[in-house]
């Protein structure tokens, strides 16, 4: 389907497009970099863009840093256990609000715990 200068199409998940991995594997690192840089729709991030990027803490790394099991982490921060599992397994990504919560937990987990206890006492 084409509207003006925009072309859109739907991929069939049962029949994804084929990729010639042999050609990719045969490329040098420099050749791969040149190919990536020449793709106007997917240019690699610059060093400045990467420096400005905000990174969401890895849920598993954060949980392990706090020395908590999935169950303990979920209970301590009032999160559904299934959600924590989904985040760790990559089945779902934390939404923006959850990303903020995880960032605050990474910086000061005790403050989050105190705030949640205060909220429950209201």
C-alpha cells in the first residue's frame, strides 16, 4: 500500500523475510560498520547520543545487587511477581513509570521501601 511518498506493508510473522547470514558473516567489521552507517533509516547512535541516553537498570542485576530473590524483590517493592519475571525474561519491558521506579530503587531502595510503608499506613 502506498500513500504519497510513504510505503507501508505488513510482515507475516509465520514467514519472516529471509536474511543472508552467510554474506553478513563474510563481511569484515569495517564493512559491517560501513553498511550500518549507510542505512539512512537505522544509523548507529553517535557517542554524544549514547552519552545522553538514559539507561534503565537491569531488573535481574538490580535484584541480585540487593541480594533478593524474585519473590522478595516483588514483595519489598509491591510489584506483581509475574511482572518481575516477565521483565527479567524479556517477555515485557517496564513501561515509563516502572522505569522511573526501577531507577529510584537502584539509587535508594530504602527510600522506596519507606515510602511504600508510609503509603500503606495512610
